[in-house]
C-alpha cells in the first residue's frame, strides 16, 4: 500500500509542478506561487471540515483522518506549520535557481537532497529496510537524478555550477524538511495537518507577493489563473497521499518513491508540449520502474 500511495503522490506532485511550470512561462513566478499555495490551503481546509462525512472517512480509513473539528495536539500543529514554511521556502529557492542558474544542475541536486535528507533521518531513527528495498531505493535515487536533467543547456562554468549547486541544495533542504515535518504532523491525522501546512505556506507565498509588489489576481496570461488553481489543488491532493503513504509503511521508502515526481513532469512535457527527451531521461524512467519493482518485491 505504501508504494501505491507514494506513486500516487509522485504522479500528483509531478503534474502539479508541470502545470505550475506552464503557468510560470506566462506570468511572474511569485504570482503563480501566490495562486497555487493558497488554493491548496482553501481546498484542504474545506475537505478537513468535511472530514467527518461518511464518504470521506470511508475513502481515507477510520482513524487516519483526525477529528473533523480539531487539529490534534499542539506539537502536530507546529510540525504542520513548519512543513508549510519549509515547502514554500524550498519553492522560492527552486524557482530562483531556475531563473539564475543552470536547470540541469539545480533540478537533480534539489531532487536528490530532498530524498536523501529525510531518508537519512529515518535510518538514524532506526528504520532497517530489507536488502531488496535498499537496492530499489538506491536505483530510484539514481533515477531521480537522471530524470531531472534538462535538455538543451550548455555546459556551465565553475561559478555558474557552484551557484546552481547552492540553489539546488537550498531547495532540496526545504523540500526534504517539508517531507520530514509533514510526516511528523501526520501522526495525529491526515487532513488537518495538510490544511495547516498549506495555510502556513500561504502566509509565506502572500508575504513574498506583497514584498515584491506582485498582484496575482491581475495576471492576464492565457489560462494562468485557471492552470495555477488546478496546480494548487493537485499539490494539496499529493500532500494527502504522501502523508497516508508515510503511515502505511516505511517512511524512507515513501519519501524515495514520492521523490520520483520529476518523471511525471518530464512525461507530461513530452506528450503535452512535445518537448524532446534526452536518452539520459529515458534511462532514468526505466531505472525508476526497476527501482519500484525492487522495493515492492
């Protein structure tokens, strides 16, 4: 079950990132961020308020929702808020890196760090996966790097590469802490921790928009607002699948599989936008499939 839920999270995260990237080509990155994050917050608060409904409880399972009228203990609230802040900070570093440094370095470094950091914490806390799971996890980590490489870029110089490494590492730490803290928050429920996380991220996103004078509601690019709203909704759904995955099995395994989300982004870019895939990315997708088979064996 952990593999299915983590793969669902990866697909949703990858689709949300693809749509966010499409919107960012037509409008300010900060405007897109200020649209997607609050949308996820609104959706999750609404769903959390309906958490006691029989159809919602049946979908997510009794005991996994948390009380529909409460948010759990204060420690869970704090972890959820921290996850939202770290996730939003990671996105800022990620997008800034795309704008100021080679994407071919930023993307794989961010993806790798975001997986290795929480996995390292899981091992330190005593998780001991079997040999097949370890092998599959290592294959998936290699796949993450290969899939995340971007075509069409010239080889960066030393200074540019160092700058890209810095942005990628910062983004990866933000995403990794997001995964880690959201998992801790999710121990007391599913819906409310995600809703609080998205709400905290909203404060960061709107604060950046205010500081930069960005007015997201005035974006007039073709479908920018609509695409951003869909992206935010899918990202929130991905958060729910991820929390459920961390509760269904090994945390490290859930993180590694979820971190395969760049593969979905690459596939959508190929089939929707017609972008060409490098042989390295194709090899990464193949390795990802092998890794998933190994961890589920």
